[in-house]
C-alpha cells in the first residue's frame, strides 16, 4: 500500500510522523513523507521518500514576532499551498495520514477519493469521551469557534476550487471521523466512568542514533545530576529574559542546569561549572540522567520524559500545552508552574523546589515509566491502527 504522510508544523509535529513513516516502511508499505522544504534533508537521511509542500515554520520572516495575526495568515497560506500542491503528490496513493497544520489536506484526499486519517498528539480525552466534563466541552467549543473564524474562509475557498461542497466546522473537517489518539494510556486522565471515543495507540517515538556529546558527558560527570530546561521549537521574542530567568531560578534552588538553545536561540549566561548550553541533544539519553525536566508541554517531550522516569515542570506557551500541563499535575508527575510568559525566577524556583523536595513526584514518575516500558510500542500499534481495513474515510 502506498501511504502519504503529510505534516505541517514544528519539530514536535514532524518527528512522531516521521517515526510512523519509517514504521510503515518497516511493515512493508510504501511511504512518501510530505512536509515543509526544510525537513527534506532530515527525512531523506533516515531513508524516506520526501515531497516538499508549503512553507517552513522555522526562521520564516513572515511570522514576525509570532503574533496571532501573523500565525493565522501563515496557516491560511498553507491551506492554499496544500490544496494547490498536493493533487499531484497524492495521485496514486491508497491512504493519507496527516497531522499538524494541515487543513488543506483532507479536501484534496476527498477530491481524489483517497481514505484519510488524522493523527492527534493532544491529550486523548480532549478528542472526546463518553462523559465529557463541562469544562472540556467549553474549551473545545471555543477552539472550534476560533478555527472557524480564522481559517473557515480559506478552507471554503479551497474546497470550492476543488469542486467540493462547503464545510462549516473547520476542526471537524480537519480531523474527520477516523482520528487516532497517538498518545499513551499511562499519561491519559479520564472522567469517572468515561471512555475514549477515538482509538488510542501510544506515542510513536523516533529512534535516535548517536550519543551524548563530550561536553555533556563531562558536565554530567563533574557534579550532581542537573535539571534540564528546553522549549524545543517554541519561538520567543524575549529569549534573553527566559535565559536569565532559568539561570537565576537554578541558582536560587540551587541546582546545576543544562539548557537547550531551541528554535528561539536562548543564550543564557551562567557559571560554567553550573550551567551548560546545548544544541540538539538526544532526550532519550539525557533525561534519565537529570533530576527534573522543565519544558513547554509538547507531547513528544512529555512522552520522552515520562519514559525516562523523571519529574516534569511544564511552563506552557499556548494551545494543547496548557492541557498537557494540567495532565502532568493531575498525574502527580510535577508541581504546577505558570505560563512561560508569566514566569519569574521566583515562580520557577518555587516549582523546582516543590518538585525535587517531594519524593512522591519521583515515585510516581518511576511507576508511570514502568507502565510505559511494559506497553506495546507506539509506532507498531499506531501503524496497525492506521492500516486497519475498513476504518479510514475520505
């Protein structure tokens, strides 16, 4: 079976979908990975066929300071580009799986009569349960309304260009009836008596080659285990403030700190014996050697830190990251922390101290890590669900 894997977004969107593309190839299918041009070298290096679509998210000058207006204009352009570029790429495919900012993909699959499934990395209960609490229904309703206002006109124009009927609910059109919750049951909280409506398969982890660099090894060996702080592909207009904030918070605890530059290019200044700045580092190798992970609440970092059995402190930026922070706190994996834009050295130090001082957080992290190690591999189970006959719909 020829499967198109289509994703638009940050590394947190792309990496698990790349794991699924490799998993599809391993299972004997023919996968073509469709994403922004800047991902081409990475994808091809891992042996996948690649087709460039849309614009890159990283270092995109049109996004400016990442305000809502600029971001919404970016997504509307992606809808137009996806609808114009994908008919040629998807021609001859038997199945389309998609994730991220891909409102233009399902209309093309529908026009070509190709089955389509969306892979979601948001908390599984947010996709719907048999007993949704009022708070979840309200937040989901607000998200639906926002998407309708921001992206509805662009989607309707694109569908009209393809000769398709109008679609009014933008989020429902994006996800479709076959949405897969590619998240871990061990990290899922459900209302009493509630059951998930979407099939849940487990988070697909991309195997990473290589090891920790010499500077990281030397820093780890030079003192007690540090904490890690990184915000992945989150952009920040105040990156200097964030760097200073984290260094000062670590000094207040006190603890040593490994900090990732990330897409924002954080450049903190701190004592060389207590602070190490790193670029790309394999989380699966580093996290088991730290005492806590401070991050923005991306699904991939959540899953990797949980597998490492380490407490987490989530400083969310936007969207589903706020939902993941809530789940981490409810699961007892770390103390509650503020939004990143509202954080101070004092509030972050308080969250670190509370997390490290309470042994229940480490016990709970170890318990959940054991459950995750005993669970089926997320790539294998998600690939099996994706390719299950009679489920996918256009």
